[in-house]
């Protein structure tokens, strides 16, 4: 047994310090928790009576990222544990040891250390903005202030799960067409870079005049074979430039503006952003966050720079005393149905409920649009592949038919 010096705070926030004998610093922390004390500092006392080391050290954080499924699962599990009466320090610590994501585990361990040192849960979360968004932190703050943290975490987990469901639907809708498109590109590359050149050698050995259609296809093949390395390099450089330009403020605005102007897909992108905006704003308002603060937070979470600019203008109008619905009506980017529901919500005092319904409507619209696009795109790609393969086959067989007729 060794002696440890501790500094802790009681439930009233008063400082407590003293000595305790235990086998390890972990055992000291357990003793203090049983006494309803929050450990701030624990040090081992040497035989000479001096403090030799700080035993509560933060774990080294590793580079990494936390996925949306990880965040949704963490929020749901934490709300369940808190609802069962488990102290938040124990709940976060248990989840830190259970998560398979090493980076997330270290972040949660560091958050536990921050709480032990006297920080609130929201203050600890705010030190990791790349993991916990401003929306997440703002809702936790409102939950702490209102004493309703469990319900707030439930709302957060529901929102994250909705985002995850929408993301999975998008991936599912585009996965099969993407596979067909990749196969399409592979077949076309094989035909023009390998198959046609082989037949070209055979046709040249005959020394006969080839049909015009065949000569055109062979010329396309020669061009593709000659410039394929440059084309591939150009695509790689274009992708690098696009990735860099997308991160600049001007590039982000221009690209997001182009996305909204795209036929069919532009409307889909807008619905996804509006669904996210409506759901996030509804969650913040339900959590007790003021409309001005909520608009400031959700403007950064829409995923579209153009929509963010409009939300910032709406916020400026709300600050001047205007209603949310009347400000949204000024901008055509917000559908009239959405504006009407927000206006009704403000008149009945149920803005958050109406925004939740708007979010569900847009999510259903996105789901329907994805299904329609998927069902249309698949046969188009298959027909296109058939046309190209059929064209090449015809170009190859025309000289063969011509030669056969000549022999006869």
C-alpha cells in the first residue's frame, strides 16, 4: 500500500484535499468516487513525504477520424447509460474502453480527464471540434443548462441516425450504377486499346481497302492508344486541382453553385441540404437553443456554401426582429411548401415540429428521386455499353464480309 495526496471537489464545488492509502492511483480515484468527490489531482507521496509524480496523465491522442456511425452509436449508448443512472464520468470512460476506434477511444479518455479536472461535459467536448461539431456541443450545453441532457442526447442520436440512413440510401442507390459505369469504362478501354489494334494488324496484312466505318473506328483506336497516358495524367491532375480548389472559399461557392444548377441532380443536392438544415434547426430549437444561435450553427452544417449564405442573411433579418418564415420567403431557394410550414409553425408555436416534418418530407423526396434516377440510369448505361460493343463488332465484321464477297 502506498500513500497518495489528492485534490478533489465535492458536489457543491468546494475544494477538498487529503491523504489516502491505496494500491494504485486508480484505486484512489475509486475511493474518491465512492465518497462523491470529483478527482482533480492525484500524486504519489514518497517515503520522504514529497510528491513524486502526477499519476493522472492524458493518453496520447492519435491521428484519425470518427465516422458518423461511431458518433451515432456513442450518442445512443451514452443517453441510455445516463438514463440508467450511471454517472457521466463512468459512462464516458466505459464507452472509451469499448469503442474499437482507437482515435475515438483516446479522445473519450481525454474527455474523462477534462471532466475529472473540473470541466463540464460540454467544455470537454468543445476542445475537440473536429470530432464534435458546434451543433453537437451547443445541444449538450442546452441539455446541461436545462438539466435535460438525456433527452438532448436522444435527439442528437436520432438526428445522426437519420443522417446515416440518408447517406446509406444514397450509397445504395448509386452503387449498382457505379459498378456498371466502371465495367462500361473497362470494356470500352479494352476494346479500343487492345482488341481493335489487334484486328488492325490483321486487316493491314490483307492489303485491302477497308470500309469507311471501319477506318473511323480504327482511327479512334489509334488516337486513344496514342494519347491515353496523357489523358490519364490529365484526369489525375484535374482531380488534384479540383480537390484543392474545393477547399478555397471562392472555389467552394462556385462548385456548390454549379451543383445546384445541374439538371435533375441540382434539385437532389438542394433537397439533401434542406433536409439537413431543417432537421438540425428543429433539433436545436427542441433543445432550447435560441433561434439566432441555432441559425448561426446550422448555417455551417448544411454542406452547401450557397445555402449557408442565404441562412446567414435570414439570421441577420431575424436579429432585426423579422420572423423566420417571412425572411425565408424572400429567397427562391426555399420551396414555397417549406416556407408555408415554417409560417404555420411560428403562428402555432410549433416551429420545431414543423421543421421536423419538413425534414422528413425532403428525406422521402430524396429517397424517391434516387430510386427513379437509379432505375433510369441502369438501362441507359447497359444500352450505351451495348451500342459501343455493337459498333465495334460491326466495324470488325464489315471488312470480313467484304473480303468474303471478294473471294466468291
